[in-house]
C-alpha cells in the first residue's frame, strides 16, 4: 500500500505552523521479523513470530474491512505520530534534515503499526512549506546580517547609541523569545499528550470494531454451515423419494407392459415357429419335385442326345459311302438356301444401279461367279472345284 500522510498547519517547537506531506510504503507482514525499534533509545529488537501468527494478527485487525478502510486506519496512525514529532522540532531541523525527521517518524510509528500486523517498508518527507513566509525569511537572514554590518560601518559615529539600542532590543527579544518558548513548550506538551490520547482511543475503537466484525463473521459462518446441513438432509430425503418412485414405476411397468409384452412375444414366437416348420416342409417338397423333374429332364436330354448322336453317326456313315458325289449333291442342295440368306438383305433394297458398259457388267458377273467356289469352301468346307474335277463329265 502507498499512503500519503499529511499534516496541515502543525506548529513546531518555535510556534511556526508548517504543512508536511510524506509518502509511506506499507504491507501486510509475512516474515518472522517485521519491526525495528529506536536505535538511539535501545538496542535493535525484532519481534519474532511465525508467519501464521502475523497473518492472524492482521486478520483480527482488518477482517471485513475494505482496502480504503485499512489504508485510512494506518494513515491516521502515521499522521498522529507525524504531528507529535513535528511539535518537538524546530523549523530548521525539519527543513534541513528531512531524512532524519522521516527516520524518526518511521521508528516511532513502526511498533504501533506492527501490532496491527503492518510493516512500514519506507517513509520519506515529500514536501515542507508554510503560509507565513517563515521558510522564505530564512534565506533573507544572511542578507540582513551583511546589511547590518554595512550599516554598522556607516554609523560608526553613533556606535554607542546603536549598541545600547541594540542591547535593549536584544534584551526585549530575549524576554519575548523565552516567554514564547515556554508557551510553545506547554502547547507542544498539550498537543503531544492529546495526540497520544487520540491514538489510544482510536486504537481501542478499531480493536473493538474488528473484534465485533470477527465474531459476526464467525456467527455467519456457523449459520451457513447449518443451512448447508439442512440442504443435505433435504436432498437425501428427496433422493429416497425419487428411488421409491422409480421402483413403483418399475413395478407398474412390469404389470402393465412387460408381462403382456412377454405373453405376446411368446405367442408370436410360437406362430413363427409353426410357420417356419410349414415353410421348411413346403420347401423340401418343392425341392424334391424340382429334383425329380430335373432328373426326368436330364434323362430325356440324355436319350435325345444319344438318338441325335446315333443319327449323326449313321448320317456320317452314309456320307462316307456316298463319297464326293453325295457331298456335292448336299452342297448343291444347300446353295439355294445360302443364296436366299445372302439375298435376304437385298430384298429390302428398292433399286440397284450398276454403272458401266456391257463389257464391265460381263466382267463383274464373271468375277462374281469366279468367287463362288471359294465362298462355298469358306461356308461349308467343301472345295467345289476339286469335287467337280473328280466327277466324270463335270468341269470346274
């Protein structure tokens, strides 16, 4: 935390009102040593605590407070010490040696904030000023002294009168300063005592408030724990009721759905088994029928094949006896059929135009007739020219 303590118009030991602003860096203590007391008044002491005890101390002081409230508590403590120490010093001591002034404030305030679990990391004086031009007048003192010496040299002739006048004035100022000092001392003692009283009052008030808030937090925690236990019991009862309801619905489904469904499934299964047996027997009968029909057809095909083979064998024997003349006769008898099959596509032709003279037509017909024996040979396997050459009186 960064805090900015400020004391406005606090009178010093000389009665000069000063305004002092500072900057303090603080944090919650977590180490085993957190505070350093005054080096000049006593030796260096450290408050040794365990980390959990330090955190416990800070928790007791600030549990339930916001960050702004915690800062305000620490700030009031620092400002109280700052005011108290400022009243014991002169303006020159505050202005010329700020570091010593800041160190003094830090050492005096450290034990108090340490009892609240807070450690002061650093404390510095940021600014010192006044509204009565006192600090501005300090710079003019040297100038006044030089001017006074010059005036003394000029007024050498009036030295006795000046010295006497100065002595009287000095005596008067001494009496005035002595009286003012006593007044300021009494005022300082009063303000310092009042600051201590205010500090003790604020500390007691803060401790009381923190104790109250801590106890209230504990009570709220207990109430919350009881509420959680009640919720757990209610939830268990609700779970038991839901389990019983589930069991009731299961029994209801068993009587209204599962048992009728099992009976219907058994009936359907029995019917299906009967139909399955019927289908199997019908399939067996159909298979036997098909097997017998196939055997009969196979036997018939076998007999037909044997008859056809016998016919072809006898036909081949006859052809062998007939010789080439019989084969030629068969081929000649087949030629009309071949010619009919070849001419069948030409029957669908409406007109054929042959282009050429009489000689060309004769040549085409001659060429067509010359190609006939090879065609017959290709279709029937019979060489017509050779067969005709073996027949007496025939010309190829």
